């Protein structure tokens, strides 16, 4: 019997770096991370195994640690107020409209804390790089306009925290 593979949602890629401790790099690849969930307007839940509790309990905006019925923990974190416009842009899929600071944090932390992140997927999405646009146009068989974002709008059913099977406490 194999372990079920959970596909991380988009908030793990774009919002988790904004709340994670500044010494946590590549947060969406931390062993034990189950997923992240948004509670509007400004809460991010990090669901993780108990084994990786030490990583998330040092999150500076941590409000509460909630045990679940599935032997995981929910780390309830407040998204800093300065990133509220970025959260709004995330919800509507306007990744290129993220603030310069948010873009840098997302790219740096998802690249292991290293500069030279211009070849990362996040950078190409946030800065609407022509090579990614060309790849998407070829894959989709359409010409994308200048206003087109290069990543799909988040499916809020996957992103929003709700009392549901697998997440409910």
C-alpha cells in the first residue's frame, strides 16, 4: 500500500514563503508539509506532520497550533498586513501584480535562499517572462495577450480552509 501523493496547492508556492520564518527555505518542499489553506481575509493554515513541528512553530506570525483528527497539525498564521494586496492579487490570479518585496521573498525562499533565481518557475510566472509565455502559447496553441498571466487562477476550493474531511480538527 503506497502513500497517497498530495499535490500542493498554489498558496503553498506563493503565500507560504510570505509567512514562513526567514530561515526556512524551500518551504513547499519541507518534509511533512501536507498543504496550506487560506482563511480570508488574512490567515494561512499550514498543515504538517507532527514530525516537522519544529519548522513551523518558529513562524513569526503564528497564532495557534491546532491538532487534527488525522495526526497532523494546523499552524494558524496571520499573513502580515503589508502583503494583503498580494493576497488579493493571488486570489484573482494576478501574480505579476505582486509587490516587488513579495516577489523577491517568494523567489528567494523557493530557490533555497539563493540569488540567481531568474530561471525558477516562480520568477517566470511573477515577472511574465517571454520564454514561459512562448512555451505556454505553443502548448495551448493560442497567442496570449500582453495582459495575460502565465499561471492559472487558483481554484479556491483547493485553497480555502474549511472544516472538511482530511483537514477538519
